[in-house]
């Protein structure tokens, strides 16, 4: 496995999980979903800006 997966994988999983939770919403699910989306975006931005 390539090393870049370990940098992008967990934030990408968090982002996808956050979006999936939004499909079946409750108040707690919204809170968790927004947290996961923010972690995902924050984790993806640096590798994308630095060129991976």
C-alpha cells in the first residue's frame, strides 16, 4: 500500500461517514456528521495543497 493512503485515507473515511450519517439524521447524528465532515476536509486540504 502506498504511504499517501495513510495520509488521505482516514480523513476521506471520516468525510464519507459524515455524509452517510446525514442521510439518516437525528440531532446527535447531525452533530457527529458535521464533526466528521470538518475533520475530513481539514485532513484532505494539506495533502491537496502540497501536491500529495
